[in-house]
C-alpha cells in the first residue's frame, strides 16, 4: 500500500472527499516529521511509537572497491510496533 491507496481507502471508509483525506494524511506525516526533528517521540497507543535513534560512527566496506571507510554517526527514524498491532499480525 502506498500513500495514494491509503488516501483512497480512507475516502471510501469515511465517505469524505479524497482531498480531505489527503490533507489528513499529509498533516499526520508533517506532525511526525516535525516532532522527530525536535527529538520528540510520537506515541500512538496500541499502534506503535515513532522515535529517533542515534547510530554510532562505524567502519564499513565499500562493496565496489573493497576499501574500508568511515561511516559518520547520525540520527535515524525508528518505528516500534505496539502490543495490540503485534498481536493482531501474529
């Protein structure tokens, strides 16, 4: 499923116009992005938690040349599924 199919599904389920559903999805994505940039977690109880994880600097290998190279430390987004979602999928 991609963003367009999610919007279409939401429009059918809620009987709202696609533009309203598109705005809702995009607003949610912006909300998550903004909070993660600030270092804040976004928790949707039962569904999951969006967090920012810090990766340490490490040594990697360039697959094309086989040379070792330093990979800089960075922050990356992470999603951890909630218990309700895990139980539903299992």
